[in-house]
C-alpha cells in the first residue's frame, strides 16, 4: 500500500467525496442492522430535504439538486416500501404533498441518531475540539458555496 503522506495531496473535493461515501456506507450498514435495510443512498434526496409537514416533489428536486424524474423515482420507491405517502395538496388540487409515514419517520430518526453516533465516534478518534472545528469550517464552506451556486 502506498503511504499517502508522501504523495501529492488529495484534492479537497476528492477528500470530501470519499468521506461522504464512506459515511454513507456506514449509515446504510447500520440502518440495515436496525431493520431499515431497504433504505438506499438514492433515497437521501427525499429523507434529507423533506419538511416535517411534507413537501412537494418539485421542492424536493430543487433542494436536492436532482431532477424531478430522479426524485419522483425515489418517492415512488419509498412509497412502495411504506416510508412515504402522497396526499392531495389542500391549496392545489392538482398537486401532491409527499409525507413521511410513521415508518418513514422512524427511519429518519434512526438515520439522524446514526449520524450523531458516527460524528461522536469520529470525535473520540480525532478529538472533540477538532471535530467541532471541522464541522464549523465545513458549514461555513457549505453556505459560501450555496451562495455561489449557479
């Protein structure tokens, strides 16, 4: 195995992507261990962006950065699995609002708990202060990049 400290530094975007992928794999492994094995990474465009009172498909697509078609497929899959349901929009009879079912709410709460556990475990490894500094720095970069988003 190559000693990464003696090679060219890994670009920041590659570091962030790899960390994201590894944490996502850990999340889904732990979700499977807690009875939510059918939840897939592609469902994140719904779970990450859905409002507590439900959201329109177009809103989920805008927030997630995915196409309406891709989000619609995720919603259909989650609906089939019993995690979401579509209800008529009381303000627009043509539109539907996507809501988490009780099982969907349980899955989201479990995912949030797992994310917190992973962060805590990483903090134990690298130090709580470094973890907090990293979180604050990444949040600042996140908001800066959102402002620049075309």
